[in-house]
C-alpha cells in the first residue's frame, strides 16, 4: 500500500483522526470510522498504528510460526 519513502501529509482531518483514536484507546471504547472511499481512513489508521514499520516484523514472525 504505502512505503517508507512515501510522503504523508499531516492534515487537519488526520489530526482529528488521531484525537479520536487516542480517545477511543484511553476510554476503552470501540470506534468506527466511516465515510466515502478515498478520503484516507485506511491510510490514517495505518499511519497511526505505525503499521509500515510493524508489518515486516509480523510477516517474519508468522513465517517462523508456520515452519
């Protein structure tokens, strides 16, 4: 999806997303993000979770577990 070399622009909407995600985490609620496709929901979630740095480690871990 994205790579470490891609530029991510922190927008007002991303800041709102992080505020929402931090509140959900702090209060232990389930949050649902919805909206039209292409507005950045998935990209914001991946960025917030640092998924691009975690995913390679998880892939290696899963391969090791399956062998």
